[in-house]
C-alpha cells in the first residue's frame, strides 16, 4: 500500500479535526481522538502540527478557505448584484443543523486568547464583509438601490445580525427556524438597502 503524501495526510488531519470540532466542540477535542479516528499515532499529528494550538488554528484556517471558496463560487455566478447578494446571505446564514456555525462560534471564543486564531477569524470576517460591500456597491452603480447607501456600514450591520441570529439558531433552535431567520435577514437587508420588503 503506497504511503500518502504529506499534503494528503495533512488535509486528512485537518478534515478530521474540523469534523470533531463540530461534533465535540473546542473544549472536548484531543489529539488522541483525531489520531484514533484516522488510525494513526498522535506522533504523526504532532509531526504535521507542532502543538495542539497550531493544529486548531490550522483547522480553522482550512475551514475558512473552504468557506471562502464557496463564497467565491457564488460571487462568480451570473446574475444581478442583488440576486448574488441574496445568494451570499443565504450561504452565510446558518441552515439545517448549522454544524459549520458550531466551529465558528467556538473559534470566536478561542480567538479572544489565541492570536493565531484571531488572525484567521479576522481574515474570514473581512472577506465576507468586503464581498457583501462590493455587491452593494455594484447594486448602487447599476441603479438597483439608491446611491446613499454606505456599503461598508451595511455589510457590517447585516453580518452582525447574521452572527447574532446564528448563535440564537444554535442555542435555541426551537425558537428560530431557518425560514424565519431567512425572512428576518431579507427584511433587515432590504431596510438597509432601501429596497421594498418584497
């Protein structure tokens, strides 16, 4: 059986760590659990990632890259800026079990004390806000919305609402369903952009 390349093995470790972070949360993850799930030793985990902190920061970075690839795919779609904006907001919003959001909410908490992780969280946050602001600018340039809208301010307020609703969705899933969340986000975004609520 051929040995896996370092790049393939590293990606497997990152994928498994992300899976376990979603399942167990940051406080419950151990290198031993990741190694056991992959059928390798913890020594191999630490060969690729010197410390548990580096493994976790690399895992969040890996997950961020995947999220940003999905974002770029939506941005590259044909359609008006408003249509693409709705698609970006739908992508950002928690849906289903919102498992990916568990990872990000954990990362926000850990980033308070981990500079490496803070850099990853900030980079991801800036990229989403830039994407939303750019779509707002395009919508304004096309005449779909008024010229008086502040793209950066609108992007910050819309993502702040989504972040807060994501926490509510995960913690109190019975209190906020995906359809209601989507409707609230659309209503808020329409108000921000000066669009009719329909």
